């Protein structure tokens, strides 16, 4: 059994046996100065296309570095999780939504601006960095698309009607989440979670008239927006996603270093 | 339709028509100096026993204040959610676990110390305050029990074997979460979520030998401990808890103030 390196890196370069994988300065600095790695140290690398590779550090300097890919340890799989459309939140809550959405297997993150959004812009570089870090940590083989923020209905223009948009609805009259998700198992899906203040009535009317929108309730308590996102995604994965075993990503055949 | 006051307060006192409800200094200060309330202002009050009451501010001074309970607007219901046993986490993540666990309807929070816990004490007053604030915000009618931290196996001494302890398991060999939860619908339940580093092998062996422990998997990705707690509780509520409509808390018959 091979020792599983603890450090996983998302890289741009193609991965194949013997391939050189450039590291930009920030990455090289992190390996060298924070993790105290030297040439020969083992890491794992993935790029969303070629599976997961065992790699070793070739060189590290102040201005950059490189890895050498050694051996594929996991085959690439399709990560066909749902999309998450969410109104960006205050303080650290947006970062937390990104982190957990990546762990819960979303394939696309789309911030949307709504009437009652307190936050009217997002830092795309920062959200992308959050997504990369979460993907590295949770053992995904790819990083979801992270889109720049859009006004809610702009984000829905040209929507493929085959992709159900589950609306995490606060108020009554919404369908049962378990039934709604189970009934659409195997179909493309997305979740829409509003801001802390909820959608305004005009937005709700507009959403409910879209043929691909399915409002579902998430229980009798009022969930914060971030909680609603976590709950919705967990529910979807458990009932319609890759938690069911079939088609799941198998765990790597080695243990974590102590 | 009555305007629904935005401010909900968890109180100790009994609630009945005309009852005086004392407010301690911190609460009175918050209503007076932060929310700028004056006598006659309307709030909602609940104590976990008498349902939810419309109340009005009777007086507010620097040293305290009181409410007068006016009218019951929701009947008390039993909040029979699962217990959550969790290894306390770093930084704000423990507070976040408490907040979301309350929103997701737990009836008891039990911090447990494990071999790989980075955090070896909790601030019980602070966790309790987090739980109260979350209960006020999410429209619960009670606040879950918040216990002081205990070593893991100490917390399991005298465990009622009729209460299933679902173990959020990282590694393979665990059962399907949906099947395990659905099969035990209607029975008392608890979830156990370990620290970021996972349980050690001795702990896992010990847990797996307990007849009430049911290890379940939460998908192919490695979830952070807080994500695992949110996912587990959401799943349980959706499949075995009060999201199913039957026995759910009905929403109050008035709208939120703009």
C-alpha cells in the first residue's frame, strides 16, 4: 500500500507519466516555505481532465517550480453535480457557501443578485480560490465552474428547460423536497437559494412562472440562506446524486499519512 | 392579518395572558439601545413550554425591563429532533455548527472530546447564547439542551440503546445513509460527527462494537466535520423528521413586517 500524500494540488497542465507540471510562484512558495517541501517530496495532482496523479516535486524556487507526474492513482470521473445559484451573503458566509457547495459536489456556482441582496458584487478571484482549495481538500477530481455574479433573471436567460431549477422556498405551498428530488433523479438539476431577506414577491411571481422552476420546502423552521444551500445540496446528493453508491467516485487505494 | 413582529425573544418566565415577563439587563439594553424600542413595542416571546406569544414592552431601563404577554399565536409543539454529538472545531466553526444544528432542529447538542480533537474545551455560555439566538431567528418554539463537553465514551455511558447513534463515517464499509435513516424513522436518533482529523482506529473499533451505533456514509467526497454535521441533520429531517409535513410546525398566520 502506497502512503497517500496529504497535499493535493489542482493544476492547469496536462497530466501524463513523466509530464512536467509548472507551479506558479504562490504555489511554489507555499510548498517550499509553509510545507517545507524539497525536491522529491510527493504530492497528488489533478486538473479536472486526467484523473489524480501521484507526482513529485522537481524544483522549487522563489519565482516558481515544477512537479513531475509519476503515476495515475485515480481515473477521471464526470462530476455531474447540480448547479447552485445563490445570492451572495455577508462576511464569511459566501466563502462558506462556496466551500461546502464544492464538498457537496456542485458542478457550477452562480452568484445572483436579487432585490433584497445586501451584497451587490463578488470577488470572483477569491471565490475561485475558495473553490480550488475546497476541491483539493475534499478529494474531488475537478473544480466546479465559478461564474461572476449576474442579476437573477439575467442568469436564467437561455436556461435549458431540461435542467430543473429547485427553488428553496421559505413559505408554504411548496412541494415536498424529498418527493420533488426523487422524482427527477437522473435529470440535470440546479438549486436557487435567495438572500437572507428572501425573494421579493415580484421575483417569486417571476420564478414561479418559469416552467423549469420547482419550489420545494425545507422544513418548518426558517433556515438562514447558507443553511438552506447546505441542506438542499446534501439532500440532492443523498437522493439523486452520487451518495447512492452507483456511479460514485471510489476512494483511493491507500491510506492518509499519519 | 396581524403584523408579525420581527423580534423574537426566548424567555424563562411562564407565558399566559397578562403575565409579566422580566428581561435581564443585557436583553433590555439590546431592545432599548440597539432596536430603539419603547414601551408598547411588540415582540414575540417563547419559553419552550407555553407556545409563542405576542407581547409588548412594558418598561425598559438600564438595569432591566419587562414585557407583558398578550396573546398566544402558536401552540407549543414537541421538538423531537435528533441529538448531535460533535467534536468541537476551530475558530468560528463550532459556533456555525451550533447555529445550523439549531436551525436543523436538533433537540440536544453534546460536544465530545476525541483523540484527534484540536479543541479540548468549549465555552458553554457562548454556545448556549448561540443556540438561543439561532432559535429566536429560525422560529423554533424552544432551545435545544446544550451540554458541556465530555470525553467521547463518557458521553456514551448509560446510553439508551433505543436511541440510534448514526456515526458519520469517513471511510468505506458504512451503510447507505438514506436507507439507514429511513429504516429507523420514528425512532429516537442521534448523530456523531468527529473532528477534522477523523476518529482514531481505537475509537472507531469501540464505536462499532456498541449495539446502538450505525455507521453511515455521506458520499464519496471527504466532508469537513461541519459540513458532515449539516448534511447529516438535513438528511435526517428530510427523511425521518419534521420536513415531511406530518407533524410539522405550522407557520404563523401573519406576515413579517417590512
